[in-house]
C-alpha cells in the first residue's frame, strides 16, 4: 500500500520505546513527525492506514548479514538479500566484510561493494570493514569512510581471502581501533582448542558438535577480553552459541571492559537434539548446541546480557552445503558452515519468545532497538519515535505459516526452518515512509556510521 505523504498509521498495538500502546504515527518526508494517542490525529487530506489489531513495529535492524556480492553472488546478493529482509520485516542490514570478493578490508574493497550495491537495495544498507593480518593502516581510512566497525576472526573464517588474526595481529588491530574509536566485532573460536577436538567427518551431527566444543568459544573470548582490557578497545562478540561465555562477559564488564554480545535465532530456536543426521542446512560455526544450553541463552537474553539478536544470515549454494536431497554427502565436516534465515528471524524468534512468556516489546528491544544501538543508529533507526526514519512493519502476531524454502526471497532454497510452522506474519514493510513493493524499483539507501555516535550507554 504505497501512499503519498504525509500519512498516519494507526494501530492498537504500536511498539513504542515505552512499550506496547494504541497509537497514531504521523509520517512526513520519510520520518516520524508525531506519535499520538490512538484515533487522535486529524488526518485531513493525508492518507490513513488503520491496522486495527495488527501490531506496528519499528523495522528490524540486522547487523549481521553476509550478502556475498560481488564474488560469490551465486550464494546470495544485494537484490535477493534485501528483498528477503524487507519481506521479513528487516529495514536495515549491515553487510559483513567477507565471502564477497574482494573482502571489505581496504578502501578499494569498500568502493567495490558500494558500487555493486547501487540500485539493488530494497532496504537501507551499511557495511562492516574487516581487520585482517597486515591491514592496520587501512582501518582509519575505512572508519572515516563510514564502515560501522571491523570484523576479525580468531579461527579460520572458511574463505582464504579473509585470514584470521593471531594474537599479535589482534592486539595491533584492537590498539588501532581503540585509538580511532572503532567497534571491533569478533568471531570468537580458539583455533588450538578446535585443532585438539575430535575430528570425525560424516553425517552425524553429534560428531560435528564434538569438533567445535564450547571450550573453543570460552578460550577465544577469554583471550579477546585480555586484549580488550590491555588496549581499551570496545569489542563485540558475534554469534554467541555457548552460554558458558556469559560469566566471562559479566566479569569483564564489572572490570570496566567495554564488551557487548549478540546471539542468533538459530541458537535460540533450534537445538542439537533435533538436528537430523545429514541435514547440513543446520551447520554453522559456532554450532547449534543442546537444549540445556539453549535455555541458558534465553535466560541471559531475558536478563539483558545480549544487546542484539541478529541473523548471521550466511547462505551458500545447495551443492556446497552437500545436502543429500541435492545429491550431496551430508558430511557436516565438509559442508559450508552458515545458516540462511534473514527472512525468518522475526517469526522464528517471536514463535519461541511467546512460548516462553516474552512480549513483542522484548522482541523489538532484541532485534530493532538493540542492534541499532550497537552500531550507533539510535535516534535514526530502531524505534517508533519522533525524528526516527519511518521504518515500520505491520506484523500479525497470530499469523501462522509453514516455511517453504523455495518460496523465500533468499537466492538459494536452503534453510533449517524448512517445514516448520512459525507464528507471526509480516504484512507490510515501510522504509522511510514508503511501502516496500518489490514489483517496483528499489529505494534503499547506503548508510554510513554517524560520525558522533555514542553507543555504549547500556554497557
Ligand atoms: Zn557471520
């Protein structure tokens, strides 16, 4: 439902920063101009969209998406990823610096990404940089050019052109990021612990799980926190899969280390006990662990220990996943590690959150306001508040649907949620006040990190 502005969107269930309220939201020039009592705004000649009991959410901010273009566009791509995002209620994505070729580790690499994304983005889009061995001198120029921070791997990343950092490289990268005020985002698994773990290739999920033990996460996080403490860098732990990491983060914060963490829908909604042997759609690193661990992650989430729940959408082609239904071996050790879920994160989390007694306000904090805060976009994205971009989602909290992988906008029809029934349906997504209609031209913008962002008030 595209409308010319100004417009009023009315809902009895608007998710405002203060919680769920009946409200009228006035939109002008792509921004939220006023939030008022339900039914109170005289709309005059502007359009009114009355959602009734359908909830109105701020668009989700997904700070962990691997678009893979250029270079591995057959895995995903800007058009397909951002279309999937819009269909899933995500209005801002931040693209990871690797799996594309070139990776975003130099100014030239960033320029290639920006040029490639032009005219292809259905939602707003920003970029992470990468900190790899030997590119310390590239970090400040990339930071000035507006990347939202720098990703490093402490263990092999899975692609040759994005090597992991050893202790010295990490220390140098963190020292430089502390100096320039950048956010370091870290894939934390320890290569020595991984190398010492039992390696048993094959279709059995428990063998794969044993090859990526929880101890690899805790060892890497402990090492990272030491380095963060020494350098003063602000660090963010990506995709925490093991709840054993959480006490380390708590202690470090008490010590004054500036650390945040995220987890992902697959760690919160799936469990090792349910992974069928050979079903490599479930493979990711670090891996989906057992039910007890999942419960502990939910407790931590409820306690505010995660700033964000983000997808880590990292698809590949079905043949690289070695999926048996595509003639593959189903070997977990050899399959590409990455889960495709960009379009499904909101309903997946809402389905499980509701079962556990959480509210839509919680989901909005985890998936919209929290990630916006992480990347310094508070006041611009992630809230239904005056002055924010009118990125909005009409969401039916009771709508049920069965996931059909080939009906998703993802480029490849592979997702561990295939066949599941999820609750929560996105009805309309508005980006800066315009309904996203994938039958027309895309109008997503490229974002740069706001120059004066202060993003650490809560941590
Ligand atoms: Zn990732």
